[in-house]
C-alpha cells in the first residue's frame, strides 16, 4: 500500500527529488516503488562512490552531495 502511494506521488510530480544516504545504493530491496530514471534530482552524502554518482547521472538525475 505504501509503495503504491509513493508510485502515484512520483507519477504526479513535476520535479522528483530523492534524498538518501550512501548506504542505500547497491542494496536489493523487497519493495520497489521507483527507478533512478524516475527522479530528476538525487541528494546523498559524501560516502557515495564516484562511479555510483556517474552511473546515476548517466541515467538522468543530477546528484548533489550534501
């Protein structure tokens, strides 16, 4: 149910920003509500490896390290 609400929120948003720390990248999850391409911008911490940032940006979103 929660994943469905998140999916609908992403679909109806003009700008889609994901804020997550570096521990979230490269981890499999039981539920998926979006893909990297669904976001316009990703904000993460400085623990995110440069190759991961490059891959994210290759798929569309801009990345900000905060």
